[in-house]
């Protein structure tokens, strides 16, 4: 199925496997959000440069989220190795879940409306 979306005021059409259309639109929406921020700050620029900068901004955000997940994992492992009780481990897991939910909420708030 062909999926059409816009990134940085340019329309793209790509093929998607059945069932992947929503994921593709969501990813394109995130990329477009970053591209719009760049255009707001720096004005129009060549398409390859805009896509590169938007991709780098998303990669930076992903890296930050991975760092947070690793820190939470270390906290859980530290609680386990320190002889933490099952309650301590559950508290750490609950805190990790809260962090993940907060990140998901933040990502949903930034996500442009799907068409």
C-alpha cells in the first residue's frame, strides 16, 4: 500500500506492508516535527540537510531515552545485588514503569495528529 506524508513541506510517497501504515505515518510525523522546528529556527534549507538534521535530533532524543532506561536497569540490578527485598525490586520496577509512561506521554504530546 502506498503511504503519503509530508516532511518539511515536501510530500513523499512510499510503499508499506499491510499493517505498517500507522507506524510509518507515526515515524514520518516525528521526523516532520523535528524538521518543522529546524525550519522555524533556521529557515528553509536544502532537503538533504533538513532531513539529516531532523534525523540527528531524533537520534539524540532516542539516545537520551536509552540512557534513562539503562540507568533504571542499573538501579534495579543494584537493588537486587544489595540484597533488596522483593518489595524493593517491585518499587524499582514500578518507578521504571512510571518513567516509561511519562516518556510515552511526552512523546504522544509532541506527536502531530495522525491523518
